[in-house]
C-alpha cells in the first residue's frame, strides 16, 4: 500500500514541476511607453491654393511694315518705354512722296476737267433753249461731264492710297508700351506683312494667366465679383513675394475639350516694372476654408497606407485617431477632422505605440526628430 502511494505521487510531482516552469517562462508585461504630448489648439489659419502662372502683357503687338523698301531711320532706344504715336522706323519715303505728289496733281487735273465739262454743259443747255444747238451735242456734253466726275473720284482714291502708303513708310507706336530689341538694322530691306521689325507690349497693368480645372470655374466667377486685396498673391521665380494685390480680369470663353481646363487672367498693377511678359510665377489664391482651425505639430502625424493618424493620450492609454489634413502652416498642420480642441496629441515617442497601448508622460525635453512613422 505504501509503494502504491509513491507511484501515484510521482506523476503529480511532474505536473506540478511543469506548471511552475511555464509560470517562470511567461513574458513579462511591457512597461508603459514614455511619450510627450501637446494640446490641439484652435488658431487663425490663412492659407492659399497655388497655381502655376505665366505673366502676360495685356496688349502686345508685332510691328511689321505695310510697304516695301529699305530702313532709313530708327528713332528709339531698344528696351525703352515709347509713347503712343512716337516715330519708330522710317522706310525710304522718296518714292512714296513722289507717288503722293503725282496723285495730288492727277486730282487737280481731274477737277479742272470737271469744271470745263460743267461749263460746256451749261453753255449747251442755254443754246438748246434757243434751238441754237443740236440735242445730240447736249447729250455728248452731259456724258463728258459724268466721265469727268468719275475721273475726279478715281483721282481722290489715288490720293488716299498714295497718302496711306506714305504714312505707312513711317512706323509709329500704336500705344504706350515697352519696345524690344530691333529685329532689323539701318539699310535692311523689308517686305510688307512679312518682315518682323520689333515687338511692343504694355506693362502697367499686367496680367497673369493660370489654367484651372472646370470644377473651379464657379469659384473664380465668385472671386471676380467679391475678391479683396488679400485674395491673390504672387510668388516670383526667385521665391520673392510680389506685394501688389490682384483681381480677376477675365475668364476664357470656353473649356478645352481635351483637358477639361480653362484659362483665367488675373490683373496686377506693375508700377515698378518688376513683372515682365513671359515670366513664370506661382499664383496664390486665398482658400475659402481659411479661418479658425485646429492645428497641431506636423511631427505628430503618422501615415499608414496613404491615410493619416495621430495618437491622443487619455489618462494612461493612447488611442489612435484617423485625421483629415489641411495645409501646413510653418511647423504645424491644420486638422480638418478627427480630433477636437484640447485633445492631448502625442508628438514624440509614439513610434512603437499601438491603439490602446499604455503610456506615461515623459520628463525633460523630447528627443530630436520629427517623430513621424510610416507603415
């Protein structure tokens, strides 16, 4: 009987030993993760949508000759602002002056013939009243008068044509603007409508063209009616900010069928001649959602599969919140949805956190780094 008890107690001892070993090998509970937090704050968020733009002159003309000949005069300094009507180029005028003088002489001759024809018809009508001349002679005088009258009209047209050619031989500025580098030199031969002489463009005011999606057309129509001085800002290619305000000048007549886009032109004052035709720039348009918005440090954001999250501390537990981001403002970012004002957002130490993980508030300054993590 005693031996039987020993045999039974042996297996029990083995079970007790295995149970004690398993308890000794169980993983210890992870300690709370030290983190640093900051309160989500509501602050003024003024931000702009950006569009790639091109500076364009509101008025630009290529100067070409209307008559042929050789350049005999250039009366401007390249790159200067020229006033409307200023003489710019002269094409050899001698033959056009001669043609004009000949046309004037032809008109005088035609007028003299008309006066003679008028006197003849008056005399023949008086003789016809006294039956002193044949009716046929009177009719011939009438025909000669009408012919002379037509010749006067032809001569007047000749004078107008010759005068126009003479005027075209002296090319003037069609409006006040800046003229470019001359494409011809003294003595160069020009061909009507073909030879480019120069280009002149207006500078103040000036425009900026941007291309927008058709979904934004109504927004820009609204801005055309009620934009303010802060609605449009301009950033130049070197990164400097243009200080003059802008306004919507025109929205193109239709949407491009292939791209679904439309061109909008914004007008800016250009007193200092800083904006040049053809420059590239960035047009900044005030976002309609600007205002009092929740903001947190950008380094508190984590990204997972294209979605954005933050950890919010509640007592000793970290809860993960999915958030919708707005624009960045300095080192902060606007939060459109997902957290509330005053939430304690974890900014540092969340790299190994999971939703519902235990935390403890760290002491001292947080470690350097932006705290971002991606999955």
